[in-house]
C-alpha cells in the first residue's frame, strides 16, 4: 500500500471495476473464493463495497432492506467476507469498519482469517474453522486421523461403495434440503447456489462427489469449490442410511486420498458446533480462527427485536 495514503471509498455495485476488484481478490494474501464479484453477484441480493485507494484492499458489503431499513447480512454459502488485501493490520481493518455508511443500521456478517485482530472500537467475535493441508502423502495424512474416523472409513469400505465425481449438483442439494437438521437455507439460495456451481464447474473450479451403495443409492455427497489453493467443502448432502456405515467419513477420505500430495488446503468451513468440530478435527484438520461482527443501531422498538 502507498505510504501515508488511506482513502476508502464506498461504491455501489454498478460503480465497481470488476477487473480491478477480482485482481485484488486473486492477489490478496487472504484471498478467498467468496470475495470474487461473480460469486457475490450470484449469492447476494445486493452488495456494495468499500475500496482502498486503487483497489489495494477491498471489502464487500452484502445488504438487504426491510421496513425501509438497510442492513448488512450473512449471505448463504459465504463463510468469510471482510477485508481482502495485503499487509493488513488492525488499524486498517478498523478504518474499513468505520467507513461503513451509517445507513446500514444493523450488521451481522463474517470477516476472514486475515482480519483476526483485536479491536477496541468494534465487538468482534471469534469464530472457528478447520483446515487440512493436503501436501503430505496420503499415508501420512491417514496416520493423523482419529481412530474413530479410521474405524468408520474401514466399515464403509468393507461394503465396497462406488465413488463418483461430477454427479448432478441437484442430487446433493436434494439430500441437503431433506436431511440436514436445522437447515435455514432458502429455496432461492439453493437455486442461486446451483447456478453458481454450474458457472464454477465450467471453469474447472467446482466438483461434486458422491458415494453410492450396491443398489446405486446415494448415501453421502458434497460439493467442493476451488480457489486460492483451497478446496472448500461447501455443501453436504447425506442420507440417514449412510450415517450408520460411516459414508461421510469414507467420502472425505476418498477426496483426501485423491488430492494428497498436492499444494491444496481442504477447508471444512467451520465449525463452532461441537459435533462438527469433533468430526472435522478427526481428519487431522487444524483450527483456523476468523472474526465476525454484529452491530445493532436500529431505532427504538426495532432495536430490541434484534437483541
């Protein structure tokens, strides 16, 4: 960044130079797939942005409007947003947060692992992700699995399931919608996701993977997105029949085996949920922390509705 210069502009989507924006996301030390303009265009109802100087650092601002009030929200399938760039520090992240226009009266959104700084000005909450570096040989990676994970993998492999890449994304979505407890993802968000998947898949940046039993029943499935030397485990669809035989364990093991030895990080996208954290860490994944923020500047009675 240019020394002594720190001008942050608020831009509407139509004012953003997408070439410069996407170049910034590509080259950022903390760049992630969620920050690309085409990703945000697909998954967000609306989004503005904050831009430092000539796109030296950027921050997407996904927003909605309800009862005449603008608010910043947590879009589906956007696990980490926040400030993207190089040489980031606590002061600059604070400057971006201070630059968010006052018209946004309520904030609830994630930042990213490159924004993990203490702030005396904003109530940042630490969230947890799990990541597994796949650059080692498969045998070394497998050795680090928790014994419970190994046992479930062996149990499933004894049934000789069929593993297939590039199954229809609709199949994964159908399982996720039907059998994922507590899923609050809307029909519209899933439709957006399916369209995004098709675009990324055509560019070689997305894959599906499924595990089938001998009767060709899909027991476990998932969608992976790829960017910044990461494979994002972004959507999971599991059938109850696969849970008792360790199908999801075997599915992740298959991916790890196929991509072992590559300069790639398997990004599990969470989780603060205890059972999921135990599941992900069982593959030898390490914690990666990132902040999130919730700010309530709503007027009068509305303020208490969101507290």
